C-alpha cells in the first residue's frame, strides 16, 4: 500500500474514481443507443481545443472542454436540422476537429509535452487543481445522470413512446450530448484522446453480459470501471508501465473473464 | 356527450404531396373509434397528429380542449412497432416504473394483474413474446389513468391466439375503465364488432359513423378494392 502514501498517486486515484463513476454510467446509454462512435468523435475533435490552448498559451483543458461541448451541440443541431445521419455528422465534425488541431499545432514548433499527455493521457500528472475540477464536474454530472437516468433509458428504448409519456425528448437529448461531451473531455485528461472511449464501452459491455436488470447493469458497469482504474493503476505503478494503457488492458482482461464466466455458468445451468 | 377529440380541416404532408387532406371529425368521450384504410392512406400519420408527435400544416386538433402536445398527461399510447434492443437487461417492472415514475407501485401491480402479466414483472422486456410485449405496452399506456387510449394496429405481429386475448383484454378494459379508445386497425371484423365509431380514411375522410351504418360492401370496395368484405375474426367466433 506504499503507493497510497504518494501524493500524485492519491490524486490519480481520486480523479480515477470520479471518472470511473461517470464514464461507465454514460457508457450504458451510449451502448443502448449504439453511439460508441460519438465518444471517439468528441475525443478526437477535442484536439482542436487542446491545440488552440497550446498555441494561445491558455490551459488546453478548457479549450478541449469548449470544443467538446461545441461538438456535442453541433452534432445535435445537424442531426435535427438536416437529413444527415448521426454517423455522417459525427464523422465530418470529428475529422474536421482533428484536422484543425493538426493545422493549429503546425504553428507551434518543438516538442509539445501537453499534446503527448492529451493524446495518450497521463493520470499520474494530474495536479491538485485538475483533480478538484474533475471531481467537481464528475459530482455534478453523476447527480444529473442519477436524476435523469430513467428518462435517458426510456429515450434510448423508444423515443416516440418516451415523448408520449410527457418527456421533453429534444431537450433531454441535448442534455445527454453535453453531458457526454464534458465527460469524454474529462476522461481525455486521464486516458488520452485515443483510449478514452474504451472506458465508456468496456465497463458497460461487462455489465450487459452479467446484469439481470437495468439497475444491475448500471451498478455492475460502474463497479467494473472502478475496478479497471484501481487495478490498472496498481499494476502500472508496480510494473512501471503507462497507466492509461494499463487501465484499458485491465478492463479488456475483465471483459474476457466476464465472457468466459458467462459461458461456463450457462453450460453448468 | 362532450367531445374528447375535435379535428378540424387538418392537412399534413411529409414532403410535397399531402398524406392527410382536409380531414375533420369528432370523437365522443367514451367512444371506441377505429381508423381504417388501405396501406399508405395516412392512418398512422393521423394518429401521430392526434398524439402531437406531428404538427398539422393546416387545421386544428383539440384533445379535451387542449393542443395534443399539452394533453400528453391525458393519453396512453401503444405503438405499432416498438423497436428496441432486445439484448438489453431491462425488466418489465423497471420499464413500467421508468415510464411513469410518479405512479404508485400498487397501481402498477393492479394493472399487471388485470392484464395477466403479474408473473412477468421480473422478466426482461427483451425476452417477452409479441403478445406479452403488447400487454406490457398496454399496462404502460394505462398506469397513469389516461382519458384516451391510442392503439396503432395493436395486434400486428401477434399470432391468432395472442390477438384474441389482446382484443378481449381491450374490451374488458373499456368496460371497466370507460376510457375513450382510438385505434388504427386493418381487421374489419374486429372493427365491426368492437368499435362504436369508424373513420374511413384514404388521405381524405371517406366516411364517419357507426360501423353498421357506414361499412357497406360498396364502401369497403371503394376503400380496399375488389373483393374486400367482412370475415369472421377468430377472436369473435
């Protein structure tokens, strides 16, 4: 338990716990709505905001957050105002954001440690301020998700009948996109642009394999997410290997165990 | 008797051609109204206009004196197609509670019993048969005590046995709770025996009235083409 006495590990663990609550929770709805591509899209488009921050000397995190939210609202608006399908809209905005990020970065010469951190994540480099921002935003997002979970579930199940039940499906959809955008950007800080969507998808996949009900699915997904982060951090510390990648590989390992466990239980029963 | 629904000169088009043309009719409170017509006649579009999912480009719709969108608390709706991911672990109980969170659990139990689905409350929605799913959707439509129940081709995709049970349940439901029911249906015999009012639609309103008065062989031929006639539905034998 020596690693728990280190300040940077404490910060990493607290930020990881906060992200482990909201990414898998949102991942359940993302999985229900088959919109995993959205997570990847936000993460990659946020490069434009990160690059803008680096070039202007501002904090890249706030740039990524602004671009992430703009991406979410942009996808929502284009889905509603045009007849373009969701994956086309996301594909266009995702690659445009990425391209803009690359162009902006071309104005900045030399090695960019911030850029590498955002590409692959560095949970161990989380500062006290980062940790407080992540924990604060995660608490707000978790509360909103908890309150609107039933609405998001019904909308994911069948939007028309959710509307006839009296739900404001349009506004709730926009809220969902914004929550997802902010959460992905928070996750980018820890796991990086390339890996963040894995923590959105893997815990929900584990939950779906094992849960007997929706409440069970959300609970199991969050537990799986927290386990992947905790065990992954521990392994990365003792083996001295990259933390973000270890967290994702731990999650993938847990998914394989869940698949095998489910098959064995089904054969026995 | 007070009108539950008043439709006046309603027209709607998805693109340029009108799907619903200058339709006007009223539905009395407590009536069982069937909307019939051939495929593409605008039946489901009209139902979506009544529900407030679509807005008419012309004309007005009033549901108990309110715009359809404002009347959502008064209505229950069973859709024709309920397309969802069947692999998702959502229990029947969660599905009903999430739909109407404010509804007391006792009331949900009461309706599950009424529709013979009490044993299925821990079952996953994705594991239900077509008939069972329709009954759960009926429970869902009824648990907040709606004044109007809309059914869009409610027996589509159910086998004959399931259909029979379904119509018997809807009949019992109407007798016990006295709701106004508006249903889109293809089954003329069911309409003939079950509905108190029929609205014949083929983009325009072709007839409106009691089934015995308006469902003549000539009109059926005009709506559905040659050879259309009433047959004996299994549930009514």
